[in-house]
C-alpha cells in the first residue's frame, strides 16, 4: 500500500487515506507524508457525505472486502470514478490452501470453487482494474477462471535501487536463524508451529545456534513456545526489518499454505539473507531464475538444507548473489513504475470503452450493487434504532 501511495504521489495526486481501522502505536504517520487521513464507519451513511465532499477521480480498495462494503456507495455517487482493487493476494486461494492443510490434503489440489472465490472474483469483475502481486495468480485468474486480462495488472513488490554504499554483512559477521512474519496471519502462525517441531533436530546438530522469531501480535499459542534454554526465542515486533535481517545467517520459512508474494523472502534477498522455504513460500518469486535460497518439500529436507546452508559459506554466498540478481531483474521499481502510471492515464481517458469491454462486470455491478446496498442500508437503520 505504501508503494502504491508513493506512485500516486509521484503523479502529483492529492491522496486521502480512509480507513475503518483504529489508530495504534504502530500506525504509520501518513500526515507527515502530506496525506489526509479520514476515519470512516462500516454500514453508515456518513460515508456518502464524505465521498461527495471529497469527489475523488480514483479510488483504490484495499482488498475485496473493502470493495464489497464501499464500492456500491462510490458507484452510486459517481459512476465516473476509476475503481482499482488492490488484491494484496488472492484470499480465496489462501483460504482454500489452509483448508486443504487442515484436511491433510495437498495444497495443490485445494478446492478453489468456494463462496469466497465467488465473492472475490465478483469484486475483481466489478472494478476497472485489479492489481495482482504474483505472476502465478495472474495465470490462475486468466486460465482457470477466464478473467479478462484487460482488467488485471501485474504489480509486484517494488524495490528502489540499492546504493552500492549499503553495507551487507559477510557470512562471518552473521549468526543464528531467523523467522519473521505478522502473527495475526494464519500461515505465519502455522509456520512457527512447524518450526517448533523442526528446531530440536537442528539445535542438536548446531548446539550454539538460536532461532529468533519476530512478528507483531503474537497469540498465546506462540508466546508460550518461548524457550531460551532450547534456543527457541520469541522476539516480538521488529521495528526495522533491514537492521534485524542483516544480523542473521539463514531465514527459515516452512510455509505450508498462503498466497501472493512473501515479503519476508523479498526482504531477505535485499538484505543478503538466504532462506530455506517451501514451494508455497517461493511461489511467484523467482520466475525463470534460480531461487535465492532453497526450496524444500519435506521436513527432513528442510532440516538438512538448513544445516547445510548455515555451515557452508560457499553455498551461502552463491545463494546470496542469486537473491541479489532476482531483486535486480524482477523487482526493481523502475521496471514497473512508469508503465503503471501510463496505464492509469490511458485507462482514465478511455474509461467508458474499457467498461463496455468488461460488460460482465457491469452486470455484476447492477445486481450485486442492489443486494449489498440494501443489506447495508438495513444494518444502518438497525444500528440507528
């Protein structure tokens, strides 16, 4: 989201960030970045007055549930507003894979034809453009679900060119293993539970090593795993991910389910930190290049690879360089930013024609608009009483 905001600011847009979330101590201070911040309510007609006064040219929805809640209100006020859906990742894909893991099935055979899938695809079709972070998900939407390519746009993580003066610590300057990820996120919690099973075998072979786990909002089931004697240490929130990652030798990410691109793997490659992960973890990350780490398919392979990578400097250096190459060839901001801005300008200038070519989206807009609209109005009336 911050990268999107920066792209719009480069195009001289005046930005208003509206959210139903409450402010916390970890909330980014957007106003310092010349961005207006507005608190909005769910199922409340006050949003109508807000959007009328604001009168935006473009609206970006943060995930499909936001579009469901506010999309019809925006369309009712002004059908000429360009509507963009930032999917972040495909929620239906992540949920289907989570269900597959719970049932003991392969994530690659997960049932994708769920109610969540219908809701998210309907949201994609109602919007003028949906931003997709992973090439795998682009292909899934186009090939499996026949979503028109004209309403999809591949926009991955964007990395600024790294200064040659940026110091990347050497193999000798690093120690210990790292695991990181927001612990409100189910795939990351599951990953920590996997590491609890895996870690004793690694610790037995490397008695001086420790595993440090970072992540905000850790639930009790994670906090209670903290065991200093076993070298399994829950560190909590990381204030600066670059500073943290540059201290460690290997990142462990045994992700069994999930979707989109994994920011922890991209950040690790930026910081010269090789990772041990899974097919799900590395999905959409490396394209036609080798991966800047190792991809494993079993716990035994995960353990053996982790031990090898921690101990063999030449292998570690090779994977580090591969990671730098992936960042340079696949995620540099200048590979995407200007094309994205140009696409937005073209879309804004040809919005009527663009929507006529996505007539299914107009059909969904017509019918879904009414059902969600009147459900929301009913809730608003109920809350008023």
